[in-house]
């Protein structure tokens, strides 16, 4: 646990940035990779290591950061939805209806898709919780954040190792 | 990196990029419509999806903004070149920062209202960073495979 404390800190930051309504507008594909890079830097500062980071270790830090970001992101998103009984599914539902109407598909498919999301919307409006929504947030957050964290770890290690190389030369 | 790994990397990136254009695929097969809201949620994790910054095409819009679409397209393009062994060695790290500079400049300049947001500029600057970024990801994966083989 202590070994990956820097991942916890960076992952928490990324998780918050992905969820909090105002901060979310700054969300971009760089958040989790940058968080993974930050976790490597923080760990290096904390341990005062001067040696090169192995790619395997950087990957672990990246994955852990992604997992923490997913954990906090999922928790905050589900918690905020539960408290407010409102989320992006509800906010964008009228837009989704318009969009689905515009697609060149059969009315049956349109109806099925809209029914599916109408059910999720109704569940959230009445109880603040939907199994399907929770499952989709959980799967999305864990897969995507882990991959992006791993990418950040792999690229971040090269930047840090290059800096160490320059210092020793 | 061995050919199967290169193919796998390209396939993953191609799948990711195809997801961005899911609305186009709905025109090909209507069942893709079921995946659309789910994918919108997935891509919302990695992009703000501001409507005015999305790329419009026949039957829909991209699920990521012009800049993010550029980044992923750049990665896909270089991963395609890597399939043929064109990508040999990783350039100096400063090249990554040089490639990121136009994107940073574009974000700062349009945020300061020096000029209006341009999807073309966002896409091209993203493409540049994505292309350069892939080289470091590729090198990282190569290092990882080498470490794991030891």
C-alpha cells in the first residue's frame, strides 16, 4: 500500500477531475497519463531514488494510478448520482432522443434503445441508482483508466530516465 | 517488437479509433445504435465532448473532440507505419515536447481569445502530438517486452 502511495494521490486527483461537474470540462485524454507520470515523479521524490526506473515498475505505477482513478471516479460518480438523482444520462436524454430519431434505423430498434435508456433514467430519477448505469460506469472506468494509466507509466518512465541520463552525463 | 505484437497494437488502436466514429457505423448496421450511449460514456472519460468541438460527418459526429480525434488518428497512423518496420528507434525526449508545443500554443492562444477555436488547428496539433507520442509508447512497450524476456 505504502509503495503505491504516490499512485493513490495522483489517482485520487485524476478521479476527481473526471467527475466533479465544473472540473470535468477540463477533462481530456491526458489526465490519467499525466497522473501516472506524476505518481512516478512523486515516488521518486519520496524515496529519493537516483536510479533509472524499470519499464516494468513504471507500468505497475501507471496501472495502479489508473485503478485508483477508476475507483475514486466510480465512487464519486455513483455517490453524486445517488445524492442528486441527476447525472449526464438524465441531462442528455432529450438530446439522445433527437439523435436516435435522426439515425437511418428501423423504428423498432429506435424504440428498444430509447426504452433501455428510459428505464435507466427513471430508476435514477426515482432512487438515484441504476444497476445498468453503475455497471457501465464501473466497467468503463476500470478498463479505460487502467489502459491510459499504463500508457502514462510507459511514456513517463522514458521522460524521467532521460532526465536522469542528462544529469549523470 | 515482433510482428504479432505490432499487429495487436495496430488492431487495438484501430478499434479505439473506430469507436470514435460509431455514429457512422450505425448507418452500416443498426445494432451499433445500442453501443452508442455506452461508448459515449466511455469516451467522455477521456474527452470533454464539447459539442462545438466535435467533428461532424454524414449521419453524425465523432465521440471525441477534434484535438483528441487528432491525437488518436496520429497514433493509429504511426502504428500502421510500425507494422512495416518503419519505426526503428525512439527519438530524443525533446522531440515529444517539441511536438506538444503547437498544441499547447493553440490551447493557450484560443483560450486568450487571440483567435477563434479552429477544429482544423486542433486536429492537426493533436495529430502531431499523437504521432510523436506513439513513438515513445512503442519504445516503452519494446523496453517492457525486453525486460520481461530477461
